[in-house]
C-alpha cells in the first residue's frame, strides 16, 4: 500500500516538473524577445545571426535564477517569490540574489564572480549592449545581485556569504518557490573571528565594477556600491583567512587589489 502511494506521488511530482519545464520552453516568443534589436551580422547560409537575441537569452538565464521578491514586470510566468525567509534567523533581510548551480543555496562568492564578469562585460562593451537593446536588462540583472551584496554587508566587518545549508538543500529537488518549506535557510557569516578574504575580495571587486558601470545612469547607487566595496576590501585585507571550501585566496585578493588601485584606495 505504501509503495503504491509513493508511486502515485512520484508520478505527480514528475508531471509537475515536466509542466514547469514545458512552460519555460514554450513561453510566448513575443514576451521573451522584447526589446531585442537585430544586429547587422555577417551573412552565412543566406541568413543573419541575431546576436542581440543570443545576448538577451544569456541574460535571461540569470533572471530565471532569481530569488526573493520578484518585480511585477518579471518576464517568466512560471516563477514566483522564493526564499523569502533568508536572513530571518539573524534578524536581517537577506532576500534576493541568485540561486546557485541548479540548487537553492545562495552563495555570495560565486554570485559575486558571475555578477562581476557581467559588469566587466558592460565596462568593456557598453556600446554593444546599447546597440542590441540589452543595456537596461543587464544592468538590472547585475543590480539584482549587487543589491543582495549590500544587504549581506550590514556592518563594515560583517559579510554574509551563504543562505541555505548543503545537507538540507541537496537532499531535495524542488522549485525555488518551495525552498522555505522544505530546506533549512540558515545564514552563514564572515567576521573578524571567521574571516574570508577570498569572498570579501570577490565581493569588493564586483561592487567596485558595479560602481563604474552605474555611474553614468545612477551615480547615487554607484557611490553606494563604492562605499561597500571599500569597506569590504578593508575587512578582507585586515582579517586574512579563506572560505573553508577554497584552497587559495590569492586570485580574489589580487583582483581586489587591482580594483582598489583603479579607484585609488589601499
């Protein structure tokens, strides 16, 4: 009897997963292709490559992994608010950011690397993003991550680096919307007693890049990012140590120093 009930539950769960997948794949193209401008590209086989659309789809990947309170104009109808209890265990609002690697844990370290790379792309190729109609979208997506980093840095020498717990999260496979109900959304912190120069360096670098790329359109937010970048830089430099999952902090510290030199602070 128990086996039959489990089979029925398994079948229903598999059907739900299939429906979610189909909804993602079969979304109206008009919604997903909004604001995409076709670029003049070299001909091959009698057709043009639409690099603008390819860029839009790349940004959409990050948007699909959002956690937190999703905006009213959010483009993916199969998603809803998720991980809304993040930070409650420490009396903070740590909602937002992106889920990591197909699971539901939120890591500051890889998220800041990803957002930093996106910001670097805007820094190098801002005109291309403008011509393809994707500048606003990628800035909005980067800001989704940097807003979380600002929340995760409530004090100069405090940086939260993880929301969620490995054993709890990796034991289930559910939509992000169910994370609060079936996983432990514990918050993990870096401070002078438990330093993490690798995470601090990566996050400071990301926020410093953000301050550069937001300066033309939102100078007030750019200054906020720079303020947090400086404080996190100083925290990571003063209290040396590494995240327990990392074997080396040199790359992150070097990147942190490079951006520190770019801004003229040490």
